[in-house]
C-alpha cells in the first residue's frame, strides 16, 4: 500500500468570467495509493466536478503538479492527455454514457479499439469483463434492453477493459434506485478487494461511506485524511 500512483500538489483551477477571475480549486494536495478506495465528498458547487475532470485528464490545472503513475500529466497536450485517458483511467459516469446503437459487448470493446487491440483479443477481453460484472448472458443486449443497474455494470466492464491504473466514478449510483445502487457499490467493493484503485466522486455521505477513505472538498479546498467507518 506504500505505492502512490496519484500525487497532486498545489493544484489550482481558475476560470475567466468576463473581467472577473473565478477560483474553483485552491491549492489541492492529494495522494492516492495503489489499491485504495477513496471517496471525494462534497456538495454541488464545491469544486468536486472540476477536481474529477483534472484527475481524469479531461481538464488541466491552472497551476500545480499532477503525477499519475510516475508521469507529470499537468502540462500534457491534448493528444497525450487522450492517450492517458484511454490507458490509465477507467471512467464510470452517473448517466452510463453507453452507445445506444451498440450492444453490451461492442460498448465494452470500444476502449480496446482505441488502444489498438486485435479483434479476436478484443472480443475475448470484453466477454471476460462482462462476465466479471455478472452479465455474461447479456452480451448482445442493447442499452435500451437493460435495466439501469445492468447498464451501469456494462459501463463498469468498459471501464475495466484496458486494465486502468484508476477507476474514476462520478456519482455512480446517482441514476439508480437504492437497492440497485447498493448492488453496484457491492461490485465496487469486490473490485477494490481484487486490487483495483477506485476514486469515487459523490455528494452523498451514505455512498461515500462505502469507500475505505473519505476526503472532503468544500469551496475548492480539500480536507485530506478524514476517515470514517464504512
């Protein structure tokens, strides 16, 4: 557990709003170790979505350093960031973000296409990941033929496909009922027990408590090392 795979120091993010400068993140320091399950907990407007976008290399900080898997990604260009997103980050969104005209297998294969995996290997890997999330009988179902919980499981399988350094989950149960949400959180727990590193962004303390460590963000400031019983 001593292996730090994500290290942020002094991360700030500012936006220019006309003549005014809006500061969204104010000197964030954050370390995440291999195999951790961390929840970033904060209300709407706290800066958690901006922080998530920077962690996921969807945005770059105004200042500060971000070391991911030994590489400083805070100043990479767009092509390099896209490559990092595909190889290092497995995204899981509240709204699933599945392609409606592709079946479960094709959705999970998508990141493998971008990483250049051969067709046969790609299909085998996608099947393996869908089996891992309990959907081996739904390979050729389209999103509209799946329940919300099943769609989120497809999204998790897709996130796992490239064996990413980090699974980054944005309000992963936000579109699910309570029972289905618990099932998805149980799957996250299992994945973490298998060694997957998970960072989960949420406004819900009940969901955050499923993580092994909680950090809080408020007004662009991070309170690090706040642990609560799961």
